[in-house]
C-alpha cells in the first residue's frame, strides 16, 4: 500500500513540475516576443518588411529619408559579461541619421582566451521611448558567435529610425539615441540545448 501511494505522490509531483515548467516557458516566450516586436524594456523592434508576411513596398517607403527633419545622433556602447574573456567595442562613437535613412555601424569582438568560446549578444536602446522606432535590418544579436582563441571579428549592424517617430509627441526633444550591446557567454542545459541570455 505504501509503495502505491509513494508512486502516486511521485507522479503528482512530476505532473506539477511539468505544468509549472510549461507556464514559466510560456511567460518567458511571451515576454521575449513583446520585447522584440513592441520595443518593451528598451528592446528595438525588428525592421518592418524583414519577415515574409510584410510588404517590401512598405519597407521601401519607410526607407525614404525625411530631409526636412533634424538629424538624430545615434551613439554606440558595448559591455561584456564578467565571465566572458572578450574585448568588445564599437568601431565608431556615433553617427547622425535622418528618420528613414539607413545606417551601417560596426562592433569589434576579440577572444582574449586560449580557448574557442561561443558568445551571444543582447541589445537595448535608450531613451526607452525610441525603442519602437529603432529598426534593425541586419544584426548579430541573439545569435551564437563562436570566436577561436585570439580571434578578432567585425560585427555589422544595419538599421534605420522609423519616420513614424516624427508623429510621436513623446519623441519631441529627443536628439540622441544610444544603442547598447552586451555579450554573454553562451550557456547550455544538461541536454546540450542553448539557453538564451537575459534580455534586459
């Protein structure tokens, strides 16, 4: 009798853990989705027109520089997790762009260790109200980057500021936008599956 009740107790505990895992996983995925599509928490949105369902004509219309607007200063910053022995820096301190104008910036990463290491970068934009208008067309973020021992690589970021920011009253007076990347050492669970680093 004791064995049967112990078996039921274990089964109930396993079911509870499984249910909690599903709930937590769903919340994490929802948060990540919100961050990447709405700019919540300073996370830039994906560029309009980069997914198969978006209209390329709409993207082309947004990539028309608004010459009557003031140029916005975009500055770049970088940081590295304490456990990642990499040097990671922006190649330029700033660029000045018009809304709707594309810009290309580069970061440089160097693996200062004697071993190959995989890193993953997260990014954010400040001030927070600019995040929904910062659209990346190409970026190295959220993808595994393997650097051999002593290797140095250049990493491009191709982006634009959506012209819709000109209609937002919260954007009045914003003259400087800062794009920050942080590199983390890639982590893997017991099954060898990649675990995403913290997003903000």
